[in-house]
C-alpha cells in the first residue's frame, strides 16, 4: 500500500515538474514583459525617454524614433506598472530622464484590477501576499502567489493559447503586419465596443488603480525622473461611449491632477487628436501604423517644446 502511494506521489510530482518546466519555457520566457525587461536591463546607456503602460502606449508610440525605449505591454494596468517599473529602475544603473505614462478614460477602470495572468510573469514584480492583505482578499492573492512560485501552469489555459497563437503580450508589435491592415474579424472591435468592454459595469475610479498611479508618480519623483502623463488618441466612438459610462477625462484627471507640476509631472491630452479620422486607427482604440508614425512626430514636438532633450533618428527630424 505504501509503495503504491509513493509511486502515485512520484508520478504526480513528475507531472508537476513537466508542466512547470513547460510553463517556464513558454509563457514565462516569451512574454513581452520579460523580453522588454531584458532589453532595458541589458544596457547601461542613459535614456531620455522611457514609455511605460499598456497597449495604448505600446501601439501609439514608436519610442525608438524618439531616441528612447518602450517597456509598455498589452494587458498591463496601473497596478502592474506600479510594481514593475520600480523593479526595473532599481535593478539598472542607467538613468532615465522622463517616463511617459498613460492617463486614459480606462486607466482607473476596475475591469482587470485583479488580473495578473500569467502569474509566473507578474509574480516577478508584484508582492501578491502583501497586496492580498491590502485588498482584503488574502486567499485569492495567496492563490496567485502559488501560481507564480509553486505551480506556474495552474490556470494558464488562456495564456498558453495566446502564446501559441502569438497574440497579445506574446507578440512583437513593432514588427507585426497588424499595423498595415485590420485585425482578424474575430478580434475586431469598434470604438464603442472597446469602451464598453473596458468600462461597462466597472468602477471608473477603482481605488487600487488610483493608488497605484499616484504611488508610481511619487516613486518616480523620488528618483528625480520627470513624469509625462498622456491621454492617447482614441476614436470618437470610444470617447463618446466612455463619457456615457462616466469616464470623461475631467473625472479621470481629477484623481491625480493635484500631482501636476510643470517640469515635474506634466500632462498632454491627445484623446481627440484623430476624431473623424478612423483611418488613423487599427481598431476602435489602437493606432494603426500610419497613425502611430504621425503621433510619434506629434509627441516628439510636444516633448521638445516642454524642454525634454529627445534625440531621435534623423528620419523623424523635420
């Protein structure tokens, strides 16, 4: 009997190790956050501009054309960035002049506040157990900690599917053909649909997300890193639907506007830059290749006018 139990346990342990190694060799290795971490940490060269945040920042700015770098990743929200960006800055000797962060209608939405999959990636930065106590959900976050550090394959069906298909945070958006055309029909969303997905039935000002961005700004200020908050362009339809759900920019800005200080924490509003120009968008809220190229030039001009010494390649200079 004991021999059977030991054999059974040995078999389960072997399966656990196999699945764990599979997760570590796929979703934990190929996630864009991990790849971009390596790029950032792989150089000691000073950076004038560092772009961080989620898909609006990732898709909207060709950071390398501003003489900078982007570590923004699709699916990242303020609570993730709150821990990931200081984690990177703490581990690198390189100086950063200014960080560009998103401040959009859905920045503080509760839509995915508790989403950290794959936990094996976000567990690198996020203290799940501490955060669980803060949020009053210790058991749920203990599960996230376990998925990050003990069983990285648990609950990762979607992550494996996205990894296999090369979607979302497992793609190099700078080199994809996605910027040259439209997304597949099954992925395509209008601006109205995208805004409803981000905001319908959600808190517009989730306290955890507001706390995260405010804390991140304080951290960057303490490091003497200038902060530039940017409302990225969206379609008219996205804007109108967001406003209908109470997520107008006045409300969103109000959560952090007391931190604004010219030359220290600046704010740029480009939300309506391409209203009526749906050809500038890949889908309802992400810029196309053409829109991205133009917006990068617009942002360059604004950063220069603010006294930020960006030094882009000659192809972007006037």
